[in-house]
C-alpha cells in the first residue's frame, strides 16, 4: 500500500481516482489546488503525488518546480493536455511519469508501482556521523567528540538536515522548506542566525569553519574537519 496525494481541481476526476486507488489498496489524500497540495507534500510526506497541470491557482508545472525544491517524492503528471510541449515542460521540471486523460485505473496503478520501484532516498538507521559529530534522529541527541550538545529544536533540525546530505551544498531555500516549512523562501536571515548559533556550539566561526562551510550565493555544506 502506498500513500497517494492527488492534486486535482475537478471533483469528478478526483473522486474517480480516489475510489479506484482505494480499491487497489492505496491510502488516498487530495487537495483541489497547487499551493495546498505543495503544503501537503511538506506536512504529510506522501509516497507518490498525482499532479494535474490545469490547476486554478498556480500552473501545474510551476507547482512541480516548487515541489522539487523541497521534496524528491515521485510525481506522476495526470492531465488532459496532450501537447508535446507540455510533456517536455513537465518532465524537465522533475516529473517521473506522465499520463494523459482518459486512462485506465490499472494502467495508472502500474505506473505508480513502477515509480515506487525506482526508489527514493535511502533511509539510514542509527546515528548520522560526520567526523566527531553524531546525530540520532530518533532520540534527538547530538554529540561532538563524545560530549552532548545542547541544541534547540530548530538547531537540531537544521544540523540534521545538513547531516543527511553531508558533503553536499544545500541551498537556503531547501533548508527553509525542510526545517521551517517555508517553501517560498524569504527567511535567509533566520537561517543565518541559527547557523551562527550552531557554529558557536561547534567551536567554529564563519571565518574559520570546521564543519559548516558556506558557499556564497549557493548554500551550506556540512563536512568533517579537514575535508572542507
């Protein structure tokens, strides 16, 4: 069973999809517009998103672009549009598959199974370790060289988000979406303040970084000392 989020404004199509997928053992959620759908992806973390392109508030391709800034959830575009340009735009924006209405429920279910088989991010059991830094998401315990770090909830969440992608530059927009649930940006100063607090607790500074390395205009990278 998968948790499927349907982002579709047509209540008839939405209802038919919900019934067909429920009959096939899936749990179904839905939203009638793009921005509420984007918020549901952040809040509810579905396994697959079925996205209509012709939404009432924001064009579906724009929704897909914003969604890809905050999530790697598989997305199947479901739309009445059959123009090649729309197909290319959706795939370029990050869609995993594309089906054109009308279509059979069995075909859609097979496509859902296919995108799920391709897999998502690998979940790591146990603490994440970067150099002398260790973070346990289950216990929310962070240690540095064996000593417990006293972190606020947001400090821990920010450090965990970076540790889950250690070695990669993570943009502030991605961090705002994941840690503060603000997918539309606008809170760079919030991140800067929390990074300053974290650096102090990690025994470093922006001018002399050990773990947290800033790439101007791009984002933040968490690496072990000596690997920056």
